[in-house]
């Protein structure tokens, strides 16, 4: 079976389609996304709509306190090696 004849099952819709109907994704063993182009485009559209919906629900810019809290939460997960590197870069 050549790569042109290869078929793959979409994990989203369950349809068996030719490999050409899947986007290239080199991380996967077969080099293609696990869902077909139609499902991928539908999921992408849905995610963008959800992001826009939640962005509209935000009440203005975050306060300085909120930003400080988020920075502290992120920095709490840093390793000592990363902290040392940040100190060198900021100096």
C-alpha cells in the first residue's frame, strides 16, 4: 500500500478517509493529525467562538493585584535554576 492509498480513521467523527484528508502533523507516528480536516476546522471554529464569548464576558483590564497574583503563582512553579537565570537576565 502506497502513501497515496493509505487510509486513516478520524478520532472525532469515526470516518475512514484517505490520508490527504488529514493535516500534516509530524509528531504523530504516521505524520498526520488524529482528526480529519473537516473536524479540525470545526473544532478550531468552535474554540475561537468560545474564546470570543469568554473574552466578551471579561470586565475590563485586570487590576494590578490580579496581575501580581498571577505572576507570583507562575513564579512559584519555577525551579531554582530558572530563578537564577531570570536574575542574570534582568540584571
